[in-house]
């Protein structure tokens, strides 16, 4: 069978999911079981993957699904706990006091607060935390999910204190062979990795400059009363300031501190700067913008979470105390990731499985406490004490949160196993590479010297499948490095393009959309979200690919390998 036909078969489950979700607007609960079966049949019949390996991959996916559901549950529980304590009413009033303009609020909550949470935790947590918070302060549920997905871009390569680079790239590359080349060229792995980190940050900063403006324009065009792009464009000065407030410290942190801190510091510093700017009215549009009244919203904009004003607890919580759970969450996330003793203690409460069903390399774990889900539940328990909540209020929050997991669980038990079957298909009777890698190889063979334009898209494909920048980097970093070596161009820049593209791919990763939708009770409308988030994804990949092409063939960027 030709490589082209195999590449088509490997891509078939992915393209089928996209066509059914986006083109035919079929709910993910129907689409994902179909595409799971499709991936299994292709793996069995055309790749020669054993039934035992497919079963092991499915079990691995189910274990990862449990981890995702744990995060979703924790995020929803925190929101419902704050609702019943009265804190959400205070937080909503607090944002209104900073600025009633929703264009300002989306930059503060989604772009900046979301970037900080991404830097601290990663793994979809920003959407799970920011989306319900936006709903709580008056955003339509559909808009909140879209914005929660759109911020899964610029900060993602440095999410979870740099995990996509520190783990994904460093583990995905053949360090032994590359270090030998570097030593021969008079350089070192530390220098090589530092260059990758810096170039990832610079590419992201350039692409990310327009992301806050995209957030605003998407909001006014798709969720505004007048369906206007220009109402968003009128806030461009504040949006661009919001971009630089995050990306300047972001690039400086990558250059001088390393991969752990760009998104953390960029989001935190940017949030402080833009809150002060909004309070002072600096570059804030003179005319405030708001959504139409909820009575005029289409029914598909509403989620199933009850966070209307009438549903909020009739209690008054001081602003500092209302925000204390989110502050504690940020502190807990940072400490658990940065302090080895704390992280080690939390990781001890982990269910781990190695060599599932005897299949080498198919492992899985479920960190009960180290997971953001565990930390979110701990924060909820602390909130009960901080806000002096009656236990009946917390019990109601638990009941409401548990009820939202059923729909998400059904979709994810097919989505994540499908991904694992495809990724693990590299061990087979026919001697073929795994499905994602084979597609990438076929693309590189077809386009030759202009491949750098497509390198970020290959990274995005990996993230679209896995819902993870880290996993995409693990799968494809060595492939991207090898292509660069074959073309005689900078391997540093090519691997950086891989990481940037993988970050952009998170905006359209299906199980990330499902997870974010679940936090606001919006399951079944994933296709509508994807039809919007595909637009900034295309922008991001075009700009990143163009920057790579210019870097290789115009600027002539080099790297330490072979003395270049």
C-alpha cells in the first residue's frame, strides 16, 4: 500500500471528526464513538496493531479520562462553592467596578488570568477555571468556552511551569545523539535548549500580539447585538497594550530565567498592569460595550450551570475574601510544581500502572492530589472554612457539580482512547510508524524545501489529536529535528516551530473543547465552538509558518550544531 494512501487512512478519523462536528454540527457524544471505532478498525486492519495493544491503549485512555474528569469536577465544584458562599456576587461586582466594558473584562479574565493559570498548571486548567468564572460575571456560556479555548495558545508552550518544553521537547529529542553532535561543534545541550526556549517565546510573542484583539473582535462579532467586527476593533489600543503587558515580561523571562516562568510571570505582571490601566481609564474605549440582555440570547448560548443573579447566595463576602480561593489556587499550583518536597508528597497519592496488559511503553497514572483537580477540591474545602459556609451549601455544590460530569464522561471515554490507539500504533506487525508520525512524514516528503511553513501545522495536528502540547512535542520533536537536518536548516528553529504549532493546536483539540464545555454545562455544541476557534488557529499557524520560513531563508538563523 502506498504511503499516501496510508497517510489518508491515518488522517481519516481526524478529518471525519472535524467534518461531522463542524460541517454537519453533530454532537460529540455521537461523533466520538464513531471515530473511535474507525481508528480501531484502521489500526487492526492496515497497521497490524494487535488487539491486546488496542485494548491496553483504550485502558490507558480511560485512565487519562478519569484524570480529565477529576479536573473538570474540581473546577465546577469551586465555582459552585463560591456561588453558594456568596463570593461570586462579590467577584462580579468587583469586575464591574474595574470596568463594566466586557472587552476589558475578557482581556483581564481570559488573556491575563488565564495565562497565569496556564503557567502554573497547564493541562486545560485555564479553560476549566476561566470559563465558569466568565459565566459567573455575566458572559454567555458559549462565549466563555470559546474564549477559554482561544487562550490555549500563546501561554501553552510554557504551561505547567514549562512542562511542554522541559518534558515534551527534551524527552522527545534524542539527547544522547544530539549532545554528541553539540560537543563536537563546541557547544552544549544547555545552550541548544536555551535557544529553543528563547525562539519559542519570540515566535509566540509575535503571534500573540493580536490574540487579545482577536478575543475582543470574536466577542463583538459572534456574541454582540450588532454582530460587528468594528466594535471590537475600536478597543484595539487597550487590546494591544494587554498583549505587550503579557508578552514583554514573557520573552524576558524565557531569555533570562528559563522555560519555567514565561507564562507565570507574563500573566501575573500583565494582570497587574492592565488592572491599573483599566482603573485609570488608560486607553479604555470611551463607550462601554456589553452583551444584549440574556432574554435576547439564542438558547444555544446558555449552559446548564445555574449562575444567574437569582441563584446566587444571599450573603455578602468582602472582595479580598471572595478572591482568596483563586489566590490560594495559584499559590498551591506554583508551590506544588516548584517545590520538590511538596510536589513529591502530593504525588505519593497516585494510582500508577506500568505496562498495561503487558504492553511495553503503555503506562498510565491518576494523581489524586497533585492533579489540578485534587488541588481544586482542597481549595473548595478551605473555602468552606474561609467563607464560613453552612455544610448544606457545600453539599449542594457537590451535588450540582457531580451531575455535570455524566455527559462529559461519555464523550471523553471515546475521545481519549481513540487518541491513545493512534499514538500507540507505532508498534505493529507491518513495521509502520505511528499514525500521526506517518502523516507528518508524508507531508514533509510532498512539500520539500517549503516544509517550514507546514512545521507548526504538524505540531498542531499532534496537539489536536492528543489535546496536549507536551504529547505533541514528545511524538514529533525528533521528527521535526530530523527534517531540519535533512534540509540543512536550523534544527533549533524547527523544533521551536513544532512547540508553537502544538500550542496553537490546543485551541481546536476536541477533548479540550469537551472538557471546557463541561465546566459550563454546554455539552453537545462542540462543533459551534470549533467553527469559531478554527479562525484564530489558522491565523496562528500561518503567522508562525511564515516566521519560520523567513527565519530559515531570509534571516538565515543558525544553531550550535556542526559549528553553524
